[in-house]
């Protein structure tokens, strides 16, 4: 490169950076002075309600659909619209366009009286009832259940105890089973200093900030880095829009039912009973080998919330002959939503489901 060309290149880079700096300043003011965009999900109707639980049915987008509908199950801590953020970045929209009937469980924010709820309520009562309602509405006895994170745990527990309930296919996304591999959370909830009984007995339901602040405390650089990335890309409208959508969801967490939290800490986090044995629900022993339906587990390669040390054991514990594990690039959230999911996970999911949904 000659001196003139080099000078021209520097000039282009300087002008570009000046323009981006100006746009950062202008749009930075806009960012902090306007509210985050509201979720504009796909059209749906409520099929069933019980307490704070709501079961939704999405309106089909194509005339011909697969025989087996899909039921999406979220964690108890997060709102489920990560599955349906906005048109173009909606897993629900993708599945509808690919010809699946889609249903979704929204657990809702627990009320004070819901602090007594335990895993048995979710895995042995609420999920079976929702599956029954889906079957009644769709006219099909079979359903594909897709559970994300703790939603995957609840789905697996249900499938292990109630194999006759009509689950034809089970898909788990980033589902932790071996809690010895949850090192960040185990450090935070170490029984030597974490008084879960006092916490639950005093508060009832666990405020969401108790858990989110634990993540920030254990990985303090993560939020700072994301904010630096935001500022560096403030000139990029698409980046800012995506950031705001995801940041709104990540900040929109709900309380965790107290007794269920106590159960999760003692039996899962401390005693690791789900992976090592000894777990009982409603007096029934839990053995994941009882899961014999076609099974898919999708793991994120860079997941700090449900790291591979916690998730990778699931495929071996499940008793299905037809089972598959897929490890994809990305993190805990980008595995299921956003550009990474659109390019990687969604097509894999569709490819796996299509032959098992007829």
C-alpha cells in the first residue's frame, strides 16, 4: 500500500469513527430517555387458567400442520416471552411457520399463598393438566414438550414419573442435572453460610433480585462488559434494538416460590439427588431412565448459567433409545433466541422434530 492509499484509508477510518461517536452521543441520549420496547408477540388466546398459571394457544400461520403439537415450558424464575420476543426473533413464530401447533405455559408471578408450592405441584399436577388441555384442544393424544433451563428439569421430572401422560417427544434446552457442575451457584449457596430456611421462612417467595444479584456478584465483569459493548455499538440501530429487547427480558424476572426454592437448594444443589439418585416426588422415586420417548438435549458451548459440567450428564441418564445431544456455539440465552439461535438451534430443532411429529 503506497503512502497516498494509506492516508486515504486512515481518513476513511477516522471519518467513520467520528460519525459513530456522534451517533453514540445522539442515540445514547435517546436510549436513556425512552422506555425499552414492549414485547410484540404472536397472536394467541388463553386456553386455560389456574391461579397465576396460564396456558396459551398460538394462532396457526399455515393451513397444514403437523399432527403432534408443541408445548413450551419455561423456568419458574423467568417470563416465557424469550420464546416469543418480537416478529423476526421469535421461536414461536418460527415453529408456527414451519407447521407446528404451538402452546405455551406462563407460570406467572407467584402470589404470597403460592410460596407453599413445591416441585410436585409443577411436575405432577400443573404440567399433566396442561398436557391434558392441549390434547383436548388439539384433538391429539400426543404432544412434544420443549423445556428450557429449569423448565427442562420440570419436563424431565414429569416424563420420568408420568410416562403415560402423552409426551411423544421431549426436548430440553440447557437443562442442568448435575448440580456439582453449577459451580458459581454452589459457591453462592454453600450450606456453610447460605441459610435457606431463614430466607424462605422470613420472605415466603424469593425475590428475583436475590438470584440475579448472586449472578452479578459471582461474575461482576459480565454486566460491565455488556454495557461497554452497548456503548461501542450505540451507532448501530439493530444492535441497540436487540440489546434493549434482551435486556428488558433479562431484567423482567419474577419471584421464586419459596418451598420450591428450599427444595431445589437442599435436594438438588446441596445433595445432588437428581444426578446421583435418591430424589423422590410425592413419595415416588425419580429415575430418569424411565424417560423412553425420543429425546433431544441442546447445550450451549459457552453457557455460564448451566455449564456443560451440569448439563452433559442428562443424555446418559435418560433411558430413551432414540436420543441425541447437540452442542452449539453460544450462551444460555443466545442458544434459544437471537441471531445465533435463528442460524443454529432453530433449524436443528425443526429438523429433529419434523420426522417425529407426524
